């Protein structure tokens, strides 16, 4: 019985193992592209962009109710 189950699962295993590298390749390439972009721009530019974004979108101060 175990042998029949093992032979039935073998094609599924080979399909998953064989297709996994091809399926994950676009994701890997995307992350590599993000890493290249992040590495190409200096850290000071990222910090400046973050500060500008924060200043433009910061919440308004709460009004005091008297």
C-alpha cells in the first residue's frame, strides 16, 4: 500500500521540485532590482526624501478644547 502511495506522489514531487526554480525566478529578479535601485541612490537622498514626505503628510496638531 505504501509503495502505491509513494509511486502516486512521485510525479507530484517531481513537478513541484522541478517548477519551483522557474516559478520563483521573477520574484528573485524583482528583489534584485529593488536592491540595485536602493544601492544606487545615496543614503542621504533617501533620508531627505523621507523627511520631505513626513513634513508634507504629518498629521495636523490637535486643537485644544477649552
